[in-house]
C-alpha cells in the first residue's frame, strides 16, 4: 500500500489498517504450530505434568506482537511516519523477544522430542557457538550496537528506500532482543546462569542507551533522514517534527519498557528469596552454619581414635540434645566475637 493511499493516522486506523506480509505470516504459523505440537506431545507423554499454560501464552503472545508490529496499522504506517517506525522497533526489540524467551521453546523441544533430536538439541545448546552468542556481555553489546547503529546513522535512509533491508531490520531486532533477554529473563538450559543482581544491572545499563538515542534524535536541528521526506503525504507532520516525536517515543517508551522488565526480574528474585519459608536470609545462614557445626562434631566423635561407646553416645546426643547443640553454637559465636574484639 502506498503512502498516498493511507488516510491520516489515528488510533482507529492503527487498528484497522492491515497489510499482508507472507514471510512474517509463514514464520508465525510455523513457529506457533511447532510450539503447540510440542505442548500437545508433552501433554500426551506426561499427563500428570503438562506444559505450563503461562509459558504457552507468553510464546504465542510474542508471536502476536510480531504480527501487530508488522501487519497491523503499525506496520502500514512505518514507511510514512518515523514515530510509528519507532513504535514498531520497540515492539520487535523489547516486547516480543522477552515473551518468546519466557515461552522457553528450547526446553519444550527437549521435553517433547526423543533421540536423536533430543541429543542433537542438547549438544547444540552446549555448543561453542551457542555458548558464545548467549554470553550476556555479547547480548548487551549487540543490543546497544543495534539501537545506535540503526537510529543514529544513515542506515535509516537505506531502510526507507529498500523494502528488503527493511525486512532484514525486523529480523535483526528480533534476534538482538532475543539474545539480549535470553540469559536475563529466560530459563533455558544454556551454559550461562546469571545471578539476579547481575540481571538487573545488565538491564539497567541499557536504559541510558535508549535515553541517549532518543535525546539525540530529539535534538536534531535538521532532518537527518532525507528519504523520510520522499512521497510524504500532506497530512503528516514535517520530517523534523516527526523525528523529534520518534526520539521521545524511543526515550520514554524504551525506558518504560525496560523498567517493566526490571520489575519483573526483581519480583521473580523476591519470590525465589521467599522460597526459604519466610525465615529470611539471615536465619537461613544461621541454621546452615549451625548444621555445619553439628556435622563437624559428629565427624569428630566418629573418628578412629574415639572409643565405640563414646561414639555411640555422642551420636545419640547429637540427634536428641538440641539444647546442647544450641549452646555449643552460641559458644562458637561468642569465640568469634572475642576474636573480632581482639
């Protein structure tokens, strides 16, 4: 559909203007079909432990976001309005990938497949190539490079002039977003296991990149993308105003979406912390240390030099006399405090 045929943009038009993208449709149908096949296969093989519904909903939701970003009104106006182009970028880079990651397609494949596919999948996930591209640092560098390289260079002019490059850009956003979010919000059986503080940090450092890109676009004094003015409909804002609005979308929208992801990771961390039964980390540490001290006393009592009767008595005492154990532990803490005071 040419830009001349598009009516002035509105919320109704963004919902009602649809275009058909054969490659996107084929990808979504294939990915969704294979995923649902895996879900049904797991249900048949393990009826007592079916594939979790929230994961299925997340993956299909991610595919739905891809469709909305490329075939709804957002995709129809992306060659006309720069700010709409930026909305599309955020959907493909920061909304669809986390949802696809949470769906855990690789784990589903492992559960649904048998040999040799199961073995091949495990080897692939542990291969040097996958280990490298799923390295969190690589994901951060790729994410930052994609944002800066596609928005603050002349690459946008090429995208506006070449539909093939435009489609490749969509793929680039999906891949970069998926590799960035995979070790940070995913639970796939890859090599990298990132701690929750590190996850939040790696998410946080991406926010200034979104803000910097948005501010740079919003401070332009002239249109940085000449192809944006070609074939522009009369109802559209000026190219410079359009770029300024797009910068605000990147700044505010990007920071807002990243903040939502950070909150999600933080709540997941909180739920995992509360899995200790509500004791709190300090109490858990105290009890762990206490158990270690009791175990050490048992080992000492069971040493070859100890008489059998003493060993049996000490073993019985270690199992039954909690008060003495507690006193021994408190004495241990007192000795630590005395050493600290000296």
